[in-house]
């Protein structure tokens, strides 16, 4: 095994001289000492300084509830909108806060009006929650859904061409593609999507674009002025080091009239007979706001919205680390190097295309050396069908990683093989990924021996 010290590009330190990786992890983060978090992409996390900010806002809300929620909270919320829009180069009046990206997708889909002949185009790797939302919309409205089918790896050129062909196919059949949903970075498998080109294709074809940037802010560069999507939603709690749950919904001014209701419908809703107050719009508690769109989302029921208010502190903390560019470059390079290391040591491969665009993100997918034919044979002996095999082994892998190896890896049976997703993050270094290679080898050997069948009946 080669020396990890050869990867000099990963020797990054904060402005205070703290080295990215284990040193930063032990100084700033709250992980159990016996647990190695290699799965940042699922739920994210935040450092100790942000915990102090979160608890301060929570304490203020409990000390003087009405004073804080009615008067102080909106001011802090505006500061957060300014901080996050500065990162993504968007006017503050185009961004509101919601709990998570799935809420953002639901908000858009449930606000749009669908007529006979309208279609929603989505992609084969759509996030399951969003896929089910599309199913709900097609059950409750005249809309129909069509999927762009493929299995990674595919080239960006092919994907954009396949999307255009699908739109043309619907149009030639007499239908209308009203909306297309696509990711910035797919959740599983964790690969980058040519979302910039897909957004441009939507403009060319007259299709509304809904960008699911759940893995967006803090992960890849987002420039709303350059991208100019019709709708975009992005989690802040995944990659921006903000507490859960916190996400944004970006809607340019031209489309804000389409988003009439929050989810759930709350104080800001205006019925069709209401004349919009564009001269002096007011928020839920009567304060001045930039637009009725902003006011609609200012107060959506009583929840703990403290995570929304932590964004300015998180942005400043990230600046102290070196800023957005430094963080993204470190995490991307770490994911790429760790993926290459694992593939070499496991004797497998990284999921990527010929042009290497899929891996231009902070996650990597590595194939596990599990004998699929042997797993099928073992599964048949215990009465498990081939269709259920992938899920059964995956569940065993997840539980065993947690119980026996002190870590977790998002795992997927995809394209006829098992893959694991790893996440690059500022509190990790290459030696962390190197340290789990023996465990991964042992884990796969245990699968090949059929140990996973002991839990089949319990599933």
C-alpha cells in the first residue's frame, strides 16, 4: 500500500493552523471517539462553535418567546438569507428557508397547476422521496410522468441528449413537458450531474426546471445568476455545517407568483381575490419585508427554526477554515483519492465515466468485491428471490458496519453489483479511509461466506 503522505494536496490547515482531518475533528466536532463518520453525505453535521450559536437562539426563544419569535427572529432570518445568498450569488428576495430539500420539491410540485397533456420528466436516479412525490402528483392531478432511463456510468453528453430526446418524444405524441426535475449531485449513487447543461436545455425547450440541489450548497459551486433555474432547493445541513433541518428554496422573481402556498399552508397565503401588496408588503407579524414571497415563508407554523439562524455563523466558521473554495477542493480531492485507494486495495473500481465528470464532487462510489453469483446461490438456499437479494445483503452490510466496525457506509445494489459511497469532509483525512480497508475486506469475505443469511428471516 502506497504512502498516503504522497497526496500533498490534502495537507490543508485552517487560518489558525489546525490541520484538516483528525486534528480538526478532535478539536471542533462532537463525534463519539469510537465512531468514524464516513457518511457525511446523508445527514451532515456541525462543529462545536455552531452548537453554541444554535443553543443561544434556542435559549432566547425560551427566555422571551413572544419577543424573540415575533420581533427578533425575522431580523435574524433576514441576516441568514443575506449570508446564504451571498454564497450562491442570488438576490436575497429570491430565497426562503424550509426544513429540507424534499420539502422544497414538494412545495413546487404542489403549487404548480397541471392540465391535461402536461408531463413531468424525471431521471432514473431521482431521490426516492421526490420520486414518490411525483407519483402523488400524477395520482391527484392530470399530470403524467416520464422517466429518462439509464444506468451509470453514462457520459454527460449522452444524458443531456437523452433528456432532450425524451422531451421531444412527449411533444411528438401531443403532450407538453411542463417541468423537469434533476439533481446537482445524485444521492445514490453519489455522482455529479451536468445540471448546468440540463438547466440550459430546459430553457431551450421551454420546460420549467426544478433543480434538486440537496447536495448543493457547501458541496459544489452554485451561481444562481449564471445558472438561472426556474426553481432550486438545497440543503444547508448536509454540506454547509448548519444544524438539521435547514434548506433553501430559490425562486426567481418571475416565478414567485406560481408559489402561492407554503407547506403547510400558513399565515402568508393569499386567495385569488386578494390584491398583492407590492408597495409595502408585510411579514407574518407585521414587519416590513422585501416581497410577499418572502413574507409567505417567514413563519410557517411553530417549529424550532433556530437552524435557519445559524447560517451566518457557519459561513464565518468556514471562512476561518479558508473559505468555500478551499473546503470544496479539499473535500472533492479527498473523496477522489479515497475512492481510488479503496478501489486499488479491494481490487475493484470507482464508478465514473470516461470523461471523469461523475467524480467531480465530494462523494465517491466504490464497487465491493462481493461475489454476486455466490450470493444468489446462497439466497436461493434460504428461499430468497433474486429480486430481494440486493436489499437483504445491503441491510446486513449497514447493520454490521455499525455493530462490528464502528462506522457506516451508504451501500447500494446497483447495476448488478454492490457499491459503497464515501464522503470527503474537512474532519477526515486519507489515513481515515486507509484505516478501514481491512474491515471492508473482512466484511466482503463474510458476505461471500453467507453470514448475511442469518438475518433474512428477521427482515
